[in-house]
C-alpha cells in the first residue's frame, strides 16, 4: 500500500480535512458534530498511521501529490499548519476541483516580508525542522508552544519528542511558494482562520486573506489548534454552507 489513508464519517458533501504536524484526532476532534451535515474525510498524511511512512521525509510537495486524486469529487478542503502547504499546491494545480478552502494558521512568512515577529517564527520553524531535538532547547520550547504543544518545565513529553523527530528533515515551509494567484483568479471561496495567540500568525493570516480575497475569522481559546476554539465549528459550518455550490 502506497496511498495515504482517508477515513470518512458522516453524510453529505465531503469536507477533506488535512492535518499538519499533529495527527487528525488532535487537530480535528472538535469538528465531529459537523458529521450530521457533512462527510468528514480525515486525511492521514504520510507518517501518520494507518498511512505509510514517508518515502524519505515529510514533504508538502508529496502531500500535494497525495491530495490531487482526492480532489476529483470537488470537496471542500480544510487544512491546518504544515498541511496547508500541500493543500494550496494541489488546489492551485486544479482550482476547479476545490469547492472551498479553509486555511488555518499556514506557515507562509513570505507574505509579510520584513516583519520581525514573522521572521522569527519562520526562523524557529526552520531550525526545528532542520535540527530536530538538537535545536537550542529554549528555541525548541518557544516554537513548540507556538505550535500548540504542552511543554511545561521539565523533560519534553514523549509524544512531543516523537512529533519533533517525525518532522525532523522535512521540506522547509520557508521554501514554499504556492501559486496563490491561480486560486484567486479561479475565485475559490476562501476562509483564513487564526487563534489570536501569536502576532506572527495573525499577520500572516491577514495577508493571506487579502491575497486570496478571502474571508477572515479569529477564534481564540485553543492556541494553534484553532479548530478546537469556541465558535469555530459554527463559523466553519456557515462558511461551508454559503460556499456549497
């Protein structure tokens, strides 16, 4: 088996859920109520069982290849963090195959050049993906907090260490340049979401919404895992309904 696994639940039009560094259960668990109206299709990216391991490393270009055949039915696409990169690349290659795009805190620092907070976030992310658990300990913890991990004083939890090791060596988000112009030109409905927990994420999301002529929502209360924030499920449901054509 070389294909990624998609687990579906619910009924109605399909919503393809593309997680980032955390797995589908952590990322999307709070959206389960949407299965009353939508078919929730949980993509398991390579390296996240039951999907196969990556061929070499975590790679958003490979993610885009994996997602391409899943767009044949023209689903709504909801993507988080690193998962937004593959989703955007796949959508740009076939914008007519995407009913809508919801993008949650994407790592697209190039949209806000010269901003010190954004530049630091990008540098921290690149360092962790490049050096893994050998990253400077203070910088590693700073990035993990921004990424939604629970990292109090003391040793890092085993599951956090496993996540860092899984991401180690991944293709760097700082190199991604998805063709946003093709998505905007196709008038794909877009919702850009953030959690109001880090200035860098807010500025990136503001810039992305403006670039794609998309809607914008800010839902605090769950940090980087915006899908679990109060009010987000209802906001997403409203957006999907208005975009379902």
